């Protein structure tokens, strides 16, 4: 289990069912898709909690041995405080701990953000068939979105 990560102003912890409405509200405010959230919300999601208020969230859907990083969202008032960095680091640690071989993401706005974690642009068609059948790949995210991949089984990966 991933231990909660703390900052001065917030804690990153595993999401609970009670967090779902707040995460959905953040996603709506950011204009991010909700498709598939019901099926995957749970232990694979983390939230940033500031005194009981959810200020960020991020999840990794499991599709076979691949993960799909999604729902990476930070409340606008909390951006620039390291919330997103801690959420992403937490979820990638979770992915490694659970034995995923790679993590993918699709983005229309953050292609310059994720390389700091080792993600590189990838051909969307190279994703596993299970991942390509996910709602995010199949319909929720536009074909124009940038696909990115982080290989977790690469011995050269030190992120």
C-alpha cells in the first residue's frame, strides 16, 4: 500500500468512495471526461486532501498489464503548489508496486508536463488491445489527443 504523502498544505492519500463526488466536480470544472470513472474509481485513484477538501485527484485504470493515467486534475486555486507532481509520483509508485509494465496517457493540454516523469510521445496504435478498448482510448478522448507512454519494465527507466 502506498503511504500518504504530505505537504505543508495537503496530503495525498488513496481515494475512498466518499471522495467520488468531489473528484467528479473537479473533473467537470476542468472540462475533463467522466467516461469510465464509475467502473475504475477506487484504490487506483489518489486524492490531494487539504483539511477535508479535495483539491486534486489522479488515477490509473488497469487494462491487463498496462495502466492508463487519467483524471489528473488540480483545483485552479491550488495549481503551482506541487499538488499535481505529488499525485503523479504517487500514482506511478502505485503502478510499479502493482506490477504494471507501462502507463499510458492521452492529453490535449499537458504534453509538455508529463515528460518530467519519463513519459514520451507514442503512437496510439502501439497500445495494447485491452487499453485501446478502454473508454478513454475508444471514445472519451479525441483522436487528436497526444498519446504518451512510460515503460515501467525498462531497466533504463530511473524515474
